[in-house]
């Protein structure tokens, strides 16, 4: 099992399929984009599936989340999902996506074994979307959400990052939209993971602020906090339920003590925390002929050194060199 020195067990694996993205969201990367990883540095589909199989069959991984960049840009994604679904014991399989391309891929992914999706949607206003993402693709995101619902990839979860004086006035509108469509909305505090290193805590819309904005329009009651477990979101019943909304306070309400996640980057590095400043290389060992046992041992050692928390509130905190798009969310 993947156990750290504090007794936390990693069972949730986030796998980045690519660092490329077809949006340029302001909290992630600059408008001009980034220098993408050279193709030879990326794990092949076979390498990804081998490492995922080691995680599931040998190390106790029970949930796989495919991320990016934008995972739908990976041509082999349907095949990767199908091969993951064939593993025994079968893990839960989800993707985090911006939704562009999902109108075409939702049904093939569902047939391949994908269980559900998390789709980023920060605004319902086309002009605001263009300002935030530097692309005119709101209609494609909405089509992707509808296609995921039609394909049975439920619950369809929506991730929204509120930015002060940019889209924070849309919190209520976003929630009403998700309630009408039957989606589950999650508001996420903006985290220090942008490529520009321009994040400032005072500019972040906090979990408390989000709940105050929503509380002025809706009745919010905790949805059995005892059942939260390692889930990052605090979930609330909206107007008595059954509809729910979540708030992920990664910065102001950290949940590190119950974290069960580990990450595999698109170039084969293990990260035991989203905010880690160190990585453990599996790609080099894999391509040098390491056995499954040897790869598993390296993975176990990488997780063992996980720190107690992300330390954002510590004066010595250093933002990771890699942005979110290169880490995998």
C-alpha cells in the first residue's frame, strides 16, 4: 500500500495525460501559452497503462482520475480508459476536463468504462469566458456538459474558480444553472499554481466569501460532514436538498490530514502532493528495464516522504515550479 509517514493511505491516483490545453485560463497559464513537453518525454499509452496497472493491482489504488492539461487532447484517451476499466479489481474512473471535445467523446468514453466527469466552467457569460480563457469556446463547454449527462456520466460535476472582480458576481447564477441542469457544482479557491506566479492570497475569493454570497440567496446546510472522509469538498444541501453544492477551500480550509491522493505527471514523475517541490522519476526506471516490483518499490518510497501539509500559510512556502497544467489536477 502507498502509506506515508503520517499513516495516510493513497488510494486516489491522478494521472496527467498531457500538459497541453486548448484554453488559456488566467489562473493557470499566460495568454500566449507555454512551452509544451517534447513528445519523447511524455509517457506512451502503454507506459501509462502499465503504471496504472501497478497502482491498482499491487498498491491499492481504487480511483483513477485522468487529467491534463486537457486530457481529451490525448488521442488514445478512449483506449486508455478501456484498458483501465479492464483492470481487476476495477477502479472508479473519471476525468477532469474543460469539456471541449466532450460532445464527440462522451458516448465513446462511457462505452469504454468512464464513470463520470468533472468539467470546468467559470462563467456563463460569453464575453467573460473569452476574457478568462482567451478563447471563444463557451458553447463547446456547454455542449460537452450536455453530452456527458446524456451519456450517463453522472453525477456530472462542474468546477468553478471565482476570481475577484472578474467572475465572483456569477456565483449565484452558476449555482442556479447547475441546479436547473442537474449538475453538481463545486467552487474551488484559486490556488498558487499559475505559470505566471501571479497568485496573491488577498486577491483570492475565499470559501467563507463564497458561502456568504450563496447564503444570501439559498439555504445551505451541511450534508453529513461525518461522511466527507477524504473528499476535498465541503458539501451543502441547497434549500433542504436533494441538490447539493460543494466548496473546496484548498487554501483557507486545507484537508491535508485526510488526503488520499497521489499524482503521476504526463512525463512519468510521481508527485505526492499537488504543491510538492520534489518529484520521483518513474519514467527513467521504466525505460531502463525496471520490473513491476522495482517500479512499485520506487512508488512506495515516493509516497512515504509526503509532508504533513501543503504549507501555503507558512512564510517559507514556495510555489511549485510546475504550473497546474503540467502537474495534473
